[in-house]
C-alpha cells in the first residue's frame, strides 16, 4: 500500500518489518506498532527519536487502516517508496566477477509471487532479482514485502526494458538458464553445466535463472536468448508448479 500523500510504502508483517529495522533502519520514516511488539523494535524506535521521526504505540484497528490489511502482525513501518533502478553494466560485471546467482522474471504479474520469489532468493543466497519495466509486471508493494518475510532486505532488485535483449548480452558473461516445460533437457543437468563452465573459466560462473508466466511460460524470443533451457520433470498430473516453487528448486541446485 502506497501513501499517495507522502510517497511512502507500508511494510507490515513481523518478519518483514524486523528485517527492515535491523538491516536498513535508516529507510524507516515512521513506525506504528502494538505495545507487545515494542521490545522487538526498541532499537529502531530509539533511532527514530534521534532522527526526530515519529513512532506510535497503537492497536490492531489503526494498524489495519494504515496498511490496508489485517495481516500486519502488530507492526507497520513506513518507508520511502522504493525505486527500482535499471540494471547497469556494473551490476552485470559484479554478477560475473563475484559468481553471483540471480533470478530474471518475465511476465510475472502477481505481487505475491514477487514476494515469494524474493524470499526464496534470500534463502538460497541469490543476489539479484531482475524484473521487467513493463506496466503489468509485479511491483514492490506492501503485499510483496509481507510475503517476502524479510527477503527484500537481502537482495537487489533491478529492472530491464527488454528481457530478451538483456539475456543476449548477459549470456556473453554469465550462464543464462531459461526454465521451460517444453525443454528437452532436465534440471538434473544444471550442476554439470555449472561445473563445465567453471572448468573453462577457472571459477564458478555467474548464473541467471529465467522464469516466465505460469500459464504461458517464456515467449520464444526470450527462450532463444538463453544459453540453455531446462525443465523440472514431474508426474504430469499437474501442468506446472507455482513460479516461486520452481525457482526454489532451481536455486537449490545452484546453492553450494
């Protein structure tokens, strides 16, 4: 939920708010919380007072009004609206030079999915989540932060204008892995592909895992821009996995 008057975003949910308070306390402009949550946020309350920023002990009813959801778990932190910066050449160089793993999303329009993907990325120590700049793509909203359970504070979000153009360029530096139900090759080959690239370059490669819409998958031009396409084999009883579940399986394969 964005406050249009102050250009702020509400972060609610205990884990999401605690992560913001512990990792990026300076981003919090205002804090609203129940009395029982005060011991967990005493440090950031002190910092807010020092910065002459307000915090308020309140009740569930007001918290629900502030963040527009009953799922606040007793705390709401107001931050400046996040601005997603375009992916830069320096970002891609870092991904290569420091052997980072990240996620590239195309046509993922559900903010809850973005939050779940951020949670999975942080759990498996992925560095980036790259989203498309297109209007209908998922965005950094209150619900995305809440579902991420604090994961947003541990990753970098960047945007690209055209996914396929970015992947064609990125494939020159890192291993770009498209995920597709139509792929001939299976996820079980991923560790071998990583080892093969590592033997060629004498270091572990940077990896971009590319995920598309759950119904349509990746469009042909995006698939063609990836170095390899892999699929998760299943029973066939269900057409596909939720994108965050699929991402978790791939991220686990990449995690050392």
